[in-house]
């Protein structure tokens, strides 16, 4: 799975809206929408915050489920 798919899947698993996730990492809900549509990638400092907000690791976001 692509990073965009992993972000969306994990957000939904946690029951978060795009707006709720955006608020947790300090971006707009449009930015989260773009991350999930593979139209933009989070900046490195936001990527770490994104992983924490999704209660996962950066590696698992990039690679998918843990092996």
C-alpha cells in the first residue's frame, strides 16, 4: 500500500475525521485530504507528528502493516 492509503486506513481505524487529524498535527483538513489522495506529502516534521497522532510509527506508515 502507498503512504496515502496507509494514512487513510489508520485514520479510519481510529475513528478520526480528516478535520480531527488535521487539528492534531497542525495542518488544514485540506492538507490531510491531499495526503490521502497522494497529491501532497507531509513535511518531515509533520510526518513524525502524523505517525504519533495515528498511534503508529513512521516506518509502518510508509511500509504498511508491521511484518
